[in-house]
C-alpha cells in the first residue's frame, strides 16, 4: 500500500465463492444473475442498498418469522422501518463507549485471564474454545443473561451446531428432524437460562437488555428470541474472529511483532484490517420494497427483488480502501483520520442494521489476544480446521490448538 507502510499478508480463508474480482473504478459492480438475485460487489453501491429505507431484511430465516402471528414481537434483527429505528434508539445506551469501558471491559479482562489460566495449567488448549467462553461471558453481560444454570456453553453449542445457521425446511425428513432438535434446544435455553433471569429481573430490575425488554412488556418467549439473536451476533461470530486473528498473528512474525509493540489504538486498527480482509459474515441480503437506483450508472433494481451484498468482495474495493486491497495492511486504518473509508468497511454491515456491538467485538478480541501473545513460549500446535456456512458466506474454525513451551 503506497505510502502507508508495508503489507504483511493475504487471506487465510479461501471461501468457496471467492474468485470474482471487484468492479474496476468507474464501473457499476451490480449484476442481475440468472437465479433472479441482484448481486452487489462495491462499497458505495452496497451502502446505497443497506442504508435505503426501501429495503428490508431477507434471508436469515426472516421468511419463517414473517409467518408468526402478528401478536408476536419479532427480534430486532427481523424488524425494519420506524419500529426498528425506535428499538435501536432505545437500546443504544447498552453500546456506548462509556458503557463498554465501565461495564464490559472489566468482564473481558476477568474472563480473558480465566481462559489464560486454563491454558497455563494444561499447557495447551483449543483456542476456539477459549474464544467461545470469552464471547459467551461478554455477550451474556450485554444481554443481562446472568442467572443461567450450569451448562450454558453446552446448550449454546447444541443450538448453533457447526455449519447449520440456515433455516431448515419442512419438505424433507432431515429438515423436520432439524426443526425438532432445534425446538428442544429452544426449550432448554428457555428453561435453564432465560426464565431464571426473567424471574430475577421481575423481582429487581437492572440496567440491561432483559430488564428493558420486560419494561417493554415482552414475554419470556419473546425475550428468548432476542437472546438467541444476540447470541448469534455476539458469541458465535466473535469466536470465529478471535480465532482467525490469532491465526494471522501466529503465522506472521512481522505482524505479531508490530502488534505486540503497538498501543491499544494501533492494535485495534490491526484487528479491524484483519476483519476487513476476512469478514466473518460475507453475505448480507435485502429485499426491495420500492424501485432502487444504485451506482453511478443508475442501475435500477425493481421492487420485490432480493439483493445480495458480497461483503468479502466489496471489502476489496480499491475505490474505498486504497491500493493493494487484497493484502493485509494495518496502516490502512490511518485513513480514518483523513475522512476516508477505514477498515473494517462492511464487515459489521451498514445502515439501520449495522451491528451495534462492533466496538465491543473488536475490543474483547484485543483484550484477549494482547494477553495471549504476552505469554512466553506460545506457539501453534495445529492449524485450525476450516469449514463454511454457505447461507451466510461465513467461515468456522475448529480444533485450533496452541501450547506454551519452555
């Protein structure tokens, strides 16, 4: 990257859908494929779609949620328009910088140290499991899910089995079995995690999301829906990114040396650049509710169309991120000070549905990794096993073993 310091590496994850280059500057990276889906691969064009009030959520099981009775309050992920904006306005206080510093950072530090104690005691550990325990504890604090019975981690693992984030159908025996299993998992989390917390908050409110939902008149079932939504957004994806960032650092000595020597803002910039290059979720979908004009060429996307944002490709858009977009360059984040785009670009989405916990995810990753890489004798024992979830274009890392030697 010219004038910005050296690039240090390339993508670790070769997604099955990779291989299509982003549109050249001046072009319009919007195409209408034979399957009827409109695909967007540029940052500016993606933001037009994601920020438009004439689009709503598509995918992620929203079609199933839309069939629920109107008396059922949808989780925030499945709400759009004024209702969604008001919900985000009321919950914004749970994600402010002050809240993160005063309430969540101490939890991050305590849990990070607990996971490192596990590693030191055993001498080796699966990094993906350490990361998952960290993500669970932080997300539970944000949600207010603090009265769970033992086994919360196992129940979440069962609810989010590897490679099964899409919505099963009713047209096959396998789909019906998946639905039955998930219904059992819903009930387990409702009984062992949500109901005990709801009882405690009914007796005494706290400044957390569950107390807010009770004040809104939500039932335990509706609170369960919100908890699962936040679990998917805050626990599962953070586990993948912590593991992925550690993989980069463990296999790039120059990057690791720079990360260790940096202060916190510089470390956070490095992590954002890694996330730009390797977004956990690389496919976002919207459905248009009115005709939408996108790009400099004025491409018209009709009403009722499904639009798929290719985040992985858009994040390589040189018009937005500068030269050598396919390379990892931590100094790229310095563009933010000059008003240009900075990593992670679209990795947390954009518009009304942009991830509210973006800063939490980056900070907890740094809190853990900065302590992990301060451990003497740390080395990678086995590289992670990589799999993919095609519906979200997401990667999953498992069996990533590290050890402390000497």
